[in-house]
């Protein structure tokens, strides 16, 4: 193999593919990126056996061929080369690949391409296209609530599905860790009707989030109950296994009878929570909301470091209520809201609270209270 490629194009592509490679691997080939030089350019591929990212960059191919080299090492080498440089990649017979650029020369140990696993997607019967902005919204508004508890593996991702609601077909993304739940919906893309409900794993969600930021107006999606393939503008393809599990019936935990309505200025509320939580213990981070007519008192008591209180003028006309929440969770949710105000629907100190921008907003959040 002998190929020459621009540093900027190679670096951008390595940036996309090397992220899926784990730093520590018991299987040496999984530490490597596959480089395949063909007439169309240089194809790069990396996998951790659950996710595979492939991208092709324009290149001047003198001799076609393929090899695999350590992904993080070649990424760091190319990153440190000067801007505007041309990079030459060449394989010899001694199980090595030589990288040349200007007066720099590197020789990397290579493993044969035949050992590299292929995460072949197989049959993916459901195909549709979704606007990049819509996919980004579905992920951005929910990913913070993905559970990191490995024992409940079916919560370690975003549940994506379509459903008929109020006479229209919607696509919903849902994530929960048992303490909070995030749900956002939008008009279902054409062709998505009848797709199976799927759970996209946390690591794939993080990669999709980065790739969707890198451009393109739409993303082509092919999926089956077991795998999903996303094709981004610019030639990047991501294939991921899906979580093999049943997502719980999240509708049951979304309260419908919460009759106490609190409307508060979103930014003022977030700043006040942030200030009083400075006193809270790192473990508990509980902040108490004391509600009375037209006012909200936020307070934190920490036996080790003291106490803090702050009052806000709010729109609240129901009976008085004291309820506690995790301050970090409150800040996570208020940062996702887009309006100037936040609407809280409350029931009692032991029941889940519903939080939205406004009544009927497409994004909805449920937060379990804490004992304070």
C-alpha cells in the first residue's frame, strides 16, 4: 500500500473513528484502525465489536492495499504534524507501516487486515431519513438522564420509538435512570412508521452526538431490532449493536394528576439553586423548595458546613408545600428547557414532579423528590 493524503482530511477522519477504540484492549487488533487504500480514496475503520465507524477520505493512491495500525498512536502523530502537510502512508513486508511527512518519519507496527473484525450490519429492513437538527434535539434533550447502573442494562441508552398520539405519528426519545426521566417528541420522519422500538446504547449515543455536530442536513438511518446504521453527510457511517432488552413502560411514571402548578423564571431559579447548593453535601446535594402563595424559598442545611436560603417571587396559588430535590438534577433539567419560564406540576413531598417549558411542550421531564 502506498498512499498520500492531506493532513487536515486525515486528522478529521481519524478524529471520527479513533474515539470508538478503547484505550485498553485484551484483543490487540481492536486497538487498531483499519486503513484500506482503494481507487476512491483511503477508507478508515475502527470498532470495539459493539460500534463500528467507517469513513473514506480523498487520497492519491499509488498502490492499493490495506493494513491496521494502533489508532491512538497514528491519531497523535497526525495531530502533531504541521498544518497543510501532506502525509504519505506506505507498507512494507516487515509488518510495519511507514508514515512520512516533510522531514518526519515514523514506523508503526502493523497487524494484517484479515484479522480485523467486520461488524457486518446484516438485514436492516427499516430505512428513513431524519433531519440532523431533529436527531440532535432528540439526543441532546434526553442523554443526560441515561442510567450508568450496569445492572439495569436496559436503561443504559435512549429508547427511540414511534407512536400515534392525537391523530399524528410522533417519534419519541426517552431516557431514565430511575431518579429522573426525560422524554422529547417530534413529528415522525417519513418512512419511520412501523419501526421497532430500539434502545441505542450510551456509547453510541455519545458518538452520534459528536458526528451529527460535524455537519450535513440529514442522516440516513437503517435499523433492525438488533442493529442500527447511520450514514452522515461527508461519508461517515456508524453501525452499532442495540441493547437487547425491554425498556420499561415509562408512561406509568409520568404523573397525570399533579394539581399544584408552580411557574418560575427559569434562569433566576437555576442561579438560585446553584447558589444555595454550594452549601449542600457532595453526596446528598439536596435542596428544599418551600412553596407558599406567590413565593418560593430555597434552602439547604448541611451540619458540616452551614446553611443557605434564598427567596424568589413565583406564580403559585396552591396550598403550601415543602419538597426536596437533588440540586444537580434540577440544574440538568432547567438547562434543557428553552423558554424563559419553567412549569412545575407537583402533588406532594413523596410523589414525582413534572417539569416543562409550558403546558403541552414537546419536551417533558419527571423528577423524583428527595427526603429533606
